[in-house]
């Protein structure tokens, strides 16, 4: 990863005991420091 801010995601299916691999959701050049996020119901 670069020195820029990135939007990263990790998922736990074990109640936070352990987590899967980290995924870079932004994967773009430049600073991604002010993201927006939305969720709906159980998704």
C-alpha cells in the first residue's frame, strides 16, 4: 500500500474472535481519507 489513506475491510464470522483477509476497497491513487458508508438491514 502507498503512504496515502486507504479504505480497508476485514470481516469476522466468529463474533470478532478472528478475522479474514484484509481487502483494500479504495485501491486508488491519492488520499481516500473521507469515505462515506451506508448499510441496509442485514447487508
